[in-house]
C-alpha cells in the first residue's frame, strides 16, 4: 500500500534515503527527529507518550464492555477525519477484539455510548491506547481521563499512546503519561 514504518533512532540517513527511493512509498511513519534528519516533507506529527502512573484513582462512571460496533464507529468517526468507511473499519477492529489484541471500554449514559477508548494493539508486554473519544455534548466531565486510567490500571506491560500535534497533552499527563518522543509522517523528500 506504499506505507512504511521506520523504528529506531540510530538510523543511517543516506542508506535509509536510498532504500526508500528504491522501494517507493506514499508515507513513512517514523520519529520526528529522523524525518527532519532525512529532510522529509512532514504532513503530520505528534507526541509519543508512555504511562508512568497506573493509579486507580479514576472517577467511577457507567463503564461498559458491552457495545455495538456501529455505535462505536459512529462516535469515533465523528471525532477523527482519517477513519475509513465502516466496511473497512469493522473487520479489522472486530478481528482484533475476537483475538484479544484489542480492548474497547465505553461509558454510557441513558443506554447510549457517550465515550470510548481502546487498547488498539495489545501483546503481553505492551499496548497502544487510542481512539479516546467523548461525544461533544459530554466533554469536560472526566470521561476520557477515567477511560485512559482504567485501561492503564489493569495492564501489566508498557503502555504508549500517540497524540496528534500536542492535542490533549494535558489530559494524558493528568492520566499518568509523560512525553518520551515525537512521531511524524513523511511524504517525500
């Protein structure tokens, strides 16, 4: 599909540039510093944060693991521009949930899902939290903080999340995360 991920900080710039030119690419996901070092055109960037505090001091809300995928999709889609159609999203997420590599937790109000968060990629050693969403009418009530803290509290491995630019930095800091790096998406040299 033309998307490449480069992991690590100690890259050899000339070799990586030549490799990317040979294989061709649409986008490259890598550290912000590496994108700058390579002279890439950066189309998007943000923070990489890691959980450092796993306290269970989150507020108690009507947490639920019982949800309709279509309802979750509608909530997520209303807050993120880069989510594809339901027909593309559903097979991926439902497969990961069935195979225990993704967890979804929600908060409901009056039998309606008003907030959700996911452990999108989960192994025994690490996970990435994402799709943290609260319906616009229910924001500033502590739902997102509670969801992130609840997902963090009961996981034993390393926990990471990626923010867009520095969006929601204070929310995640309040949820026990600290900035460890920056990421970027490059689209050419």
